[in-house]
C-alpha cells in the first residue's frame, strides 16, 4: 500500500510540473497602453507635471435656433366619395392612381327609369304652364277669381320643383370628383349595387401637402401662423413651407399641440405618411459648431464642453445643443472666443492645469471641430 501511495504522488507531481512548464517558459504578453494610461503613467512618474492636450480657438456665429419636432406628411384633403342615390354600377370606376379634375366622372350608376321620370316631370310643367296661362286670360275677362289664378300658379311652381328634383337625382347617378386630386382606392366594381352613403372611391389631394407634428407646451408660444418652417424628409430631401395651423387645445396624454406646415407639392413627389424632422425657427442666437465627440457630462448629468481658460486651467462649461448638420452640432452657452480641448479631453477634469498645444484656427467659422484632429505646432502668438 505504501508503494502505491508513493507512485500516485510521483504521478501527481509530474503532471503539475508539466502544466507549469508551459507558463514559466513563455514570456509575459505585452499589452499596449492607451494614450490616457500613458499620460497617467507619465503623471505618476513626474509628480505635478501637467497633462498634455490639444486645443483650438473657435468663434461664435449667428445661427437660427429651431423648434425641432418629429412630424409626418399628410394629404391636405382625403375623402371617400360616396353615392347619394341607389343604383347598380354600370361602368368600371376610375382606376387607382388616375389624376382627375374637379367634376370628372368617377363612377356611373344605371339611371334605370329616372330618365322617364324626368320626361314625366317636363310634361307636367308644360301642362301646369298652359293652365296658368288660360287662367290668367279668363281672369282678365272677369271669368276667374284671384284665388283660382293663385292655385294654377302654385301648381306650376310645384311641377317645376318636382322636375328639378328628378333632374338632380338623374345627375347624381354619375358620381363626380369633388376636387382636383388622385384616386387612391376603389370601393366598388362593375355590377355592384350601391345604396346612398356607400363609397365609390377614395380621393386625395397631394398638392399642397401638410407636414404635421406635435409641439411641446414649452415651445408652442414660439410658433405662429404664417411663420416660415422647414422639414427634412426621411430620404434626405429638404422642403420649405408656411405654418398654417397651431392648435389651441393640448393632447391630454402628451401635453403637446398640433402644428401644420403647408408645403407646395406640384410634382406630387412627396407622399403622404413620410416621416420628417420639422424645424420652426425660434430666433437668432450666437452658437459654435463642434464635433459631438467633444461633449461631456458633469456630476449632475448635464451636457458640457471642456475648455481651457487664460491660465491653462480646464473648465467644463454647460452647453445646449440647438441643431445639427453633416459637419457637427451647434451649441450655445460658450463665450464668443473659446479655447476648446480637441484631443485629450477625456484625460483631464475641471480644475486641472494642462500643457496646451494649439491647433490653427479654422478660417471658416462654420467649420466643425474634430476630436481627432491632426497634430499641429503651437502658432506664434497663440493664446496661453
């Protein structure tokens, strides 16, 4: 038994030695340090040495501050054209997608015996008119009373009204377009029997078109009817229109107000139901364009930008994003001329003293600030 224990112990030690041989023999892997770690190591080795950052001086320019809401395009008119009389559809209705003018036929109903009713009404009018003429002659000769003359006049008026009603009902067997537009949907087919109130087709008017959004109660006072507004459609197109309606009653669930912007659409290229970003100018403000990568959060969760003051001390200034474009975002809350940290802002905090390497100013004040700008030498006479 003792020999068995010794053998087992030798085997265990051999396995452990074999496992350790792969670890002890390999060199430790080298892990590349990031810029932040390298700066932290340098600061540790050189106690009191300021962190190195890059910065650029940017200047404010006048920009339009917009009320931005999510919106949708909506046809100004969309109507189900319904039958006003009963009848069988005698011809195929107008095809979907057809552009029609006001008054163009959309559906035809079988007139049935309505034409005969009109002919009967016309004959009744002729008879009533002859009776009135005869009564007036007799009244002039003293053979008819005033009461009899008025009765024949009333019968003629009734016959004319009855004839007009029959003509209107016959005319209503042809269902016509109430306005210029496009046939969007057919509800009836050849041979279908329509009752009064049954739909024939759905029509919509694509020009002009509405861009409809919901504005918060904080911004609704900045929106007025007649104000110019713009919208960026989901496909990237930019359109301009005029505010045509601002709601007076808020939606109970969202506390927002309906706003409609009327946009010209002569070529019908803007379809109903397209998502858009509606922008309504609120006024002009001094703003800076920067890269979104330069934004930082303070201890309270507010949005700010790290800048350098005249003593090379880092400050976190709160900003407000007012709009964005393809080159960056526009923010307010910074001084007119501001030294913004463009590289290394994630390695410093407010109150740190830093060593600044300045990048050249952009000649175009609208140019964006990139967080990854190329290194630049400190220009002579740059602020410090």
